[in-house]
């Protein structure tokens, strides 16, 4: 008996949660919270599923899940970062990972790819090698064309829709950081930051918008720093053009605030942090509605 065509577990490659009505020109994105691992990928990996999951920004899509109810869309990748990294340029590839020669147009000199963290990662977050052998370029191209490119086409469309409707837009790219990587600036008395807000050192987002996020989080008792060590990646750089009233910022959440980092399980404090983020999203929504009503410089 014919079993029919195989079902692709990554079709669709992303989920978009749209608001009933748009209340502000803000789009939230979660490129690294995907947790659908193809069986062939798991078989090709030399490390187990939990090791692969160490690269995830686990549960970040759920932490920001109140955005649509507040009138702002949220897009989340379903594919995992260890499989395809949506916060890289589409063709940042390490030639050393492949058995065949890469096309000349591939971004083979990318410092991120050289570090093992290109569009197709060579290592997980702790530096452990993912693959037992070399890949072929056709495999990378297939993943990128099926997952990375459609994700960014949809994200681009959401941002363009906000820009067209309001005359201004803000993309918030949502991530998490290991607690061990969270900065501990002198001004925090040795304590590690709960959040790092990245605006590409002022080049991707109006400072007033960044201040709204920082103030809202600090009002809830969180330690917040800016740009160091996470200033924003491919998505922030691509969409942040303040002179054109197109703004982008990256939010990094300390994983210790909401999850058991070893077991990758939410902690009881998860709901409280989600409420804190809802407060910050409300502040951003109100600020950006006001920005849409004004003209001229800034937001």
C-alpha cells in the first residue's frame, strides 16, 4: 500500500502570530527558539539531542508570546539554530565543513563561519563539534532555501507592512544568553545583567526607543546593559536604518532568569518574567504609536 509522500516536519518553517488588529508599528521575532529537529540531522550529529539544544534560545518565543494580544505580530522560527541559523546572512559558510568546493558567491570569509557559527553551524554553543563527517554544499543549500530564505521573506513583509501603515517601524529581535556569558559591569556591583539591549552601538535604533525598553525593565527590578557583548546580529543590522525611520534592536535575556540551563526546563519564575516583558512591550507599543504620529528626525 502506498504510504503517500513523506511529511516534512519543518513545513512550515516558521509560525506567525498576528494580532486581531495592529496597535503599533512593532514586529517581534524569535529566530533561535525553534525546536523541531529532523531525524536525518540527529543521525548525522555526533552529539545527543540535549547537546544540540544547548544552542537554542529555549522558550524565548513563549516569553514574548503576549505580543499579538498587545497588537503586535510575533514570528518564530520552527527550525533549530544548530540546523540553520536565521540570524546570519544566508550564505555565511565555513569551507572546511564541506567535502566539495563552495561557489564563489558564498560568504566563505565570514568571521562567524570561521568560528563555527555560520548559517550552518559547525559547533554548538559550548564549542562541541556537531557533525561526525563533512557535509556537501547541496545539503546546506537545500536547508537555506527551504528555511532561512522563507523566514526572512516573511519577516521582511511584516516589517514592510508596519512601515507602510505607520510611516515608521521597529523590529525587536528576541534572544537569550547563557548566564555565564551575561556581562557583570562594575556599575552592577559584580552582579550579572539580566538583559543586554543591542542597537549596533546606536546605528540601528533611535536612542529614545532603546531607553524605553531599558527603563521599563529596570522599573521591574532588572539589571540592564547595552551592546556589550551583544550589539546585534544580521537581523538587527539588516533592518536598522534610523534615518529612514526603520529601527531594530536586539534583546538578550539571561537564561537563569527563567529556566534550568542544564535541563532546559522553565523555572517557576517563568510567568513573572513573562509579565515583566509584557510591561516592556506595552511601553514600546505606546512609544511607537506616539512616534508614528510625529514627523521629522528620530523615531
